[in-house]
C-alpha cells in the first residue's frame, strides 16, 4: 500500500508530471494503406514471414539518436509475420505509404476540438527513428494535428501540449535473447497521441486527468475498445532530479503508485549522489578496469560460481570506488541500485546476474574469499566490487554498462526511458531519445 501525501509534499519536492495518452482509432483502413484495422489470431492464416536486422542512421542533424544506438547494441534479429488479410507491401516497407487516412484525420480533429485545441494550418508527416523492431522501416510516421487545449481539474486546469496522429507499432508475439517476433496486423493502425503540459502536481491528479481524456476519447464513439487499444506514458521529475519517461501503463489505477514509486526512486538516487559527494568520489575515480578473478574461486563452495566455471566461463570484476553499502540501498520496493546496474548489463550483454560485495559473504562465497578479492582488487573499506560470470566479451559489455551506471549515480538521476512493472515499480528500457530521432517524411 502506497501512503498518499498531501499537496505540500509534492510542491516542496518540485514534482512535475506530464501524460501522453495513446489511443487507437476505430477506422475502416490503416493510416497509410487500405488494409483493415483488425488483429489476426489464427496462426494458420499466416503464410509469410520476413527477417530483418535494423541499424541506426544519422538524422538531419548529423547525429545518431542514443536510444536507437542502444537498441542496435542488443544485436537482435527481427521476424515479421505478415497475415495477408491485415497487411500489405506498405507494412513490409516494400511500397511507399499511401495518402494519409482522411477518416483518421477527421477523428483526430474532432478530438482536438473537444479538448479546445488549435488545429495546425498544414499537416506534415515526420519520421521518428525507432529501431526496437516494432516497425519494419526503422521509424514511426507521426504528424502534429493540433496544439494547445485544456483539461479541467479540481486541482487546477492542465494544458494540452500537442495532439498527434501516428501509426501504431507492430504487435510483439514472442522474444528470446537474440530474436523478437512481431505480427504486422497492428502496424499502421491509426493512433492519436495526446500530450499534456508537465504541470500535473500530484499522482491522484494524474489519474483524474487520464480518466477525463479517456472519457472524451470514448465520447466520440470512434475509438477502439479493449485491452491494448489505449495506453499511457508518464513523464515524471522532481527538483534536482531528471525527467523520466515511463512507458506502457495499461491500468489507470496503477498511475498513482507508479508516480509515488518514481518520486521515491529519484529521492533515493539523490541521497546516493549526496553520500558519494560526502565521500569525495569523482567521475575519474571510477576507472572501470576489468580484472579476471577466477583463480580466487577455484576451490569455492559457491554453487553459482562452480556452475559457471564448469561451463567454461570465468569470473570478472570491477572496483567501484566509494560505493560500499550503496549498491544494496533500496530505491523502490525490492529494487536496489545494483538492480538498475544489472538491468543495464542484461539488456546489452546476455549476462544473467551479478554479485557485489554489499551482499557478501553470501551465495556460498566465504569471508576468506571476500578478503582475497578485496586485496587482489586493491579495494578499501569504502569501495564496492561487482562481479559477473561469463565469457570475456559478454563480461566486458556487462561491466562497462555497470561502470557507466555508477558514473551516472555520481551525477544524480539519469534521464532515461523506463517500463512499468505490474507492482508499480519500473525497469530500465533505454536512454532518453533526443532531437536526432526526428526528420521529415520524404
């Protein structure tokens, strides 16, 4: 149970919250082709599959978007199932997009007027780089339809920033370590995105605003209903923290808990930063030197390490100067700073877990082995050591990601995109996208 705070608590913390509501429109055809907007569940009707490997490209600014680069570093292969009754060459990126769906545009304008938003004079389609495989093109087509507007609320009216019309992503069917399978039936379904100003002040207000926008959307009678047809993204920050985008919130009742947990997470990360400052830890102190420490554990009783060694793997370690007792600090329920480090490492390396000295002795690792490890790594009492078990390549990727996250902890709260968990906590997804991800449709 999350304890509700009073308004002054959020005001003193400088809480800022913005919403992005994504709603599928109930049109006859998709946004850029004449395929119907229906999902295909009968796998026997899926005769075609296509394999793609996506790579990032430079934007008009001459830069590669950091979020796109991060997705590329996962080196995933993408398989696309193409049901004939709900996809065509447009979805496969083998044919140029058709004219923008006028029915979808009409619905978007109707919603904009209901929100007292101001339609733009001309609609220009842009490309937003996305290479997580959810679009065969490597980008999502999106267009601003209106700007401004308002949602009435008892704690103060909330402004609408933009209303966009865009294409829905492909539907994820399955995922393994090196492969993701998508179905193209959902790709291209018209989607309206309503973004509020970041002036929402409390978790409960965020829930109310989301409910009110949802009622307006349903009042048109022209939006799709059911699980997966609407989702909310949250943008949350506190004073001296950073903007965090939390994607894929399906349950409106979960919004207050997610916000409370993110506020607490940022508060704890700032406490860690302040403690590191007290210990006079600087960025250059985190050298990131990766050392093979397998020999220390040749006679270990740790089943975890013995299993890895029996598979021909090694133990690699890195020292984090000044991080003792901080890796195990809880920043969300049952989630610690070390949890965030592991999430980074797992996404790009395939490493399953890590071991750090805040939790040792443990896992069958003795006090004597810990002492030998600290001596070998030249670690003082204020230092932490992180270990992973794997081959050299994956271990280096994992430990380099951990070192990067440690450096970010010295600065404070890193801007990033996170995904919502069912319990209201969140997990790392990728870096925050930048301006380099947008460019005009050609």
